[in-house]
């Protein structure tokens, strides 16, 4: 198939770099990731993920963990279940 259409987007440079670094770890280029995204939109007839506004509890949790507070680190799944009391 002829690939002659162009998509242009502006974004924050650090977001672009971080995303492209992760894509490289997955073995994908930005073009391949965008194509995958568009294919999923056309197949599902919607965005391939939920878009939601976080509630107050979720926002507080994000702020807390971003500040390095209230984080529980587990060494493995068994440790996690022990911490959860399961």
C-alpha cells in the first residue's frame, strides 16, 4: 500500500523523547506506533482506551506518589500479597 499521507503533531519535547524511548524498547518506531493507533481506532470505531478524568482520590494518590510519599515497594508477588493481607 502506498504510504504517502502525512500526520503532523506538536508536543512537548520531553514527552516525545520518553515515548519514543519506550517505543524503541518495544521495537517500534513512532510511525509504526501511530499506524497501530490509527488501525485500532478504525477497527474498534473508537479510541482503543478509556479517556477519563481522575476523581479526587486518584488525583491525591498521583500527587502523593509523584512526591515519593505513601509508596509500598514489594520484592515479589508473594511479598505484595503479604502486604495486602491476602
